[in-house]
C-alpha cells in the first residue's frame, strides 16, 4: 500500500511539475514583453528584462589612477598583488578575494576600477514608453558630445480608434446578417434553400486570399478603397459563412413549440425573429461575436490590402508592423505598442472566455 | 395592385379607398427613399472623412450597424405590405438574400474571377468592352489573345525557385512540423491539466496567446530572438541562453547558415499561438470520455501510458482529426508571422507571402491569382469532407 501511495504522489508531482513548466514557457514571452514595456528606454537596450530579478552585478568600489601609481601600460603591471597586461586588464581580471580589476578607457588616460560583485535589482519602472506610444511624445536626450538626439514617439491612439471603428461594425454587421439568414434557413421554406446552405458550408474553408484581387478591383471601380465601409464589408463577407453556419446550428435546435405558439398568436416572422429568436440566441451570438472580434482586431492582411497605406486609417496591427519594419530596434516603442494592441482583446478574451470556448467547440473550421 | 385586397375595408367608399391606397403606395416608395437617402449621406460623410477621429468612429459604428438594421426593417416592411401569398414567398429572400448576395460577391464569384484572371498575364484580362466583340470580333480576339497565357502562370508557379521554396516551407515546416507539434502540445496540456489542481489557471494561460495578433506575437518573439553584438549583454532570452552556454549570438530567424532550419524559429511562434486552440478542443473531448471506462482499464492493471494510448486517443480520434485539419488549413494560409518576422527573406517564404508579393507589390495579378487558386485547390478535400458530413444530416 505504502509504495502505491508514494507512486501516486510521484505521479502528481510529475503531472503538476510538467504542467507548471509548460505554463511558464507559455507565459515567459508575454511577461518579458510586459516588464520591458515599463522599463526605461536605456535600460531595455543595455540590460535584459530579467535584470528585475535579484542578480549579482559588478559594482565599482575603488578607482585607481595608473599614472599616479607609476604603472607602465606597455608592459605587465602589478596592482593590488595582481600582475597583468593592459589587454588582460581591459577584459577584467579576477583577484583571489573575488574582486575584479578592470581597465576603463584607453591606454593613455584610462583608469583602473576595483569592482565587487553585489546583489542588485534593476527596478526603474516608468510610464514614458506608453506616453510616447500613445501621445506621440518624442524622446529627447543629449549625447556625451553635446548633440541632441530626438527619437520621435508614435501615435497609437489614432490607430486604436481606427481599430475600434473597424472591429465593432465588422463584428456586429455579419452577426445581424447571419442571424437573419440562419433564421431563414431554420424556420422558413423556400426554393433553393438546400442549395444555398450547401454554398454556405462549402465556403467555410475557402481561403480569403482568393477574393482579394477581384474585390480590390471592384472597390477601385466603386471608389471604396481606403474607407471603413470597404473593410467592414470585406470582414462581413469573410466571416459570414462561419457566422451563418454557427447560428443556424443553434437556432435550428430551439424548441419548435415556442415559435409555433407565437405564430398562432398572429406574430409575423419579423416579430418572432426580433422578439423571440434574437434574445434566445444570445449565447450563440456572443460566441461568434468574440470569435469575430478577436479575428478582426488581430487581422493584418485584410486591413493592409483594403485600408491601404493611408496613415490616418491604419489599424493597430498595421501601425505595429510599420514600427517593426522602420524601427525594429526601438524596443521601448515596440514593447509598449505591442501591449497597447493586446489589452483590449485580452480583456474581451478573459472576461468572455466561456463563450469563446463554446464558439470554438461549435464550429472549428474557418476559412 | 394586388395588395389592395389584404386589408381593404368594406365600409369605405371607392374614392376613399383609392386615396388610402395611393397614400400607401406613396408611403411605400417614400420610406425606402428616405432611408436610402440618409444612408447615402452617411456614406458620403464617412468617405470624405473630414471630422475628428472620435466623431467619425462613433458615426461609423452607428451608421454601419444601424444602416444594416434599417435596410432589413425597410425591406421586411415592404414585403409585408404585399398580399399574404407574396409575403410568404418573398419574405425568406429578405431574410436569406442579403447573406447570399454578400457571400456571392465576396467569396463565390471571386473564386471564379480569380480563376479567370489566373489565365492571363501581368495585368489580368484586358479591360475591353464586350461590344467590341460584335463590332469587330477580330480585334477583340486579338486583344484577348495578347494577354491570354493559358496555364502559363501555373507552370511558373510550380517551377519558380521561390515558389518551390514556399511549397517546401508550407508542406515540410508548416504542415509537417508546426501542425503535429501543435496537436501534441495541445494534447499534452489537456491531459495534464485534467489531473491537475490548477487546471483552469493552466488552461487559461496556454489559451491566452489566442487573443494575441500575429503581429503582436511577432514582436514578442522578435524580442526573444533579439541579438546584440558579441561582448555586450544579450537582451534577448534565446541569445542570452546561447551565450550563457558558450555559443555565438545569432539573429535566429534570419540565420541563413542554418537555412532552411531557421524556419523552425517561426514555427515555434505559431505553435505557441495555436496550442491553446488544440488544447481547448481536446480538453472538452477528454471530459466526454465516460469515467467508468478509464477506471475499468485501471482496475484491469493498465498503466497511465496504456490508458492514454489505448483508451483516450481512440476515443477522441474524431477531435484529433478535426484539430489537425483546422491547423493544416490555418498553416496553409500562414502570412502575418512570416511577413512581420522576416518578410519572407532568408528562405522563409511561404505560399501566402508569395501571393501577397506577386499580387500587391509586383502587381502581377495573373501570377498572384494562380497562387491563390493553388491555395483553393489545396483546401478542396476538406471542403468535400465538410459537404459530405453535411449531406448526412437529417435536417435538410
């Protein structure tokens, strides 16, 4: 009995240990980004983000002027009982006491530092990165030689508004259209019903790349390129098969008696749909809404093509990708910018996760 | 004039009846006109885009969503004015029609049009009016023929060096490596979480990347792969580990010396993003296996590994197939990650980046369309499978 209990505990440890390791691997990339976005611009570039954890670092305790000591940098020198050449000192020499000697500066006018290894944390947090990213505030600093360098910020605020203006209608319009269609397929009889629904199912997996060139041509003729309407309609078109399919699956399983009694009372299809079916379908509508919202918010390709290069209409993903392309080393902007683009979807995701999971389980294939 | 019958009351004089009906017709024409006029003004306002951003955003949302609702209401109202016979006939098309029209415009017809464009050269089919066919057929045919390349684009797609590289990456790295890794990690997390005390937390954390855009994920992982010159502290996690182990820091996704294996650094990102999806589906499927079956196997002396492979995997094989197909379809169209991380350079091109480059940068729409058609053909087996499953349903 005893061995089986030990075995069970070992099993539990193994399960939880491996799981914890996986969770850590999954979390670390995001944590690194989040921590860095609050760090000082200079710190991000010179120390890794995990420097916020306690770590040992060399710190200067004493400075020695080699010329005052009468040392000749061209040959081996003896300081504090250590004999080393200039090159060795340049790289740093460790003494038996655990100290380090390091030559700072050039051969003629440099100094020697005596360093101790001490425990330290790099806890200098700031909101400056977010101010620069959101308010377009520039970062100005003066170099050692006196030149003033200005690093422009970025305007994510406008991009955030654009993303909202794109994402909300692109979520709500297909839901409305698909709900009408799903009701029609589920509760009305008309010629071509089966054929039309087959079309919906067939289009579920069609890659949207297929539509981009022809639709772009249509938009050019209609003078629609670069407008919000263009991208709403595009997202509506690409999201509609899944929306119709999901909502049909839900609406067609609603109890028939409820509807029939409403019809006997003289209600029209429109009334039944708006007063009865829509409120009853809220769980399914919510599932698809989250699905579509995350999809549209995180979309890059469709926005890139239909909103074009006009900076005023850029959504957050385009803005972020533009920074990656133009200023891929400006980590203070990239980390804060990336987090700004992630906040809203993460909130939606965590607060409505239950519905999202339900949507995933209901229809797992999207084109 | 048939709709007069519907609510015509017997008591009214013929003239009163005529006036009522005229008013009704006028109203039936007026209300849609007003609705369309308002919507059109909103459209012009939005297209001009002169107001401040906040105002435009708000109006855009109200106009877009409200407009669609108004259109449905107006059309339904019109149809309900008709006699009952016509109402029941036409109402379904008010409900289903808009969805079908949009599907036709945005997905169905474009598939055919893209196929058509793919048979032509750089600029696609020539924009010549059809009337020319009747006025001077010879000229029409000559103009068409000048642009027509037949299957030339397809031959190019399958022989071009860059396309071959893209196919290799899509098939070997994205379908061959990324897909199984996603499925395996998803299954692993689902099984482990099922027996763990912190199941919900673990699942939420692994699931979280699903809410992150590919561009955002690209930034996150670019930061992990960030490289600094030898000697200065590495701020990227991967290079810090590599240097800590005594290696040389590298810009891993752009490290051509190990090409094509640098693709793996992009694959990792997608596995990180997609595992949550696989896990959720597997988790739900695992919970559907009756506890008695698993207990019975344990009583019979099966160890956990046997239980997993002999009972769990066969019970959720349907879900495994679904997840695998979904991830394959997804990776087939992979674009954002590659575009943001490497721009398709360093041997990391995929079909969708080639499609984008050909269609929208090189402006070679014939060639780009041929690539899109290849993508479409690749998903046809899944489409057929879906349709077959749909055909088995009783509801239709």
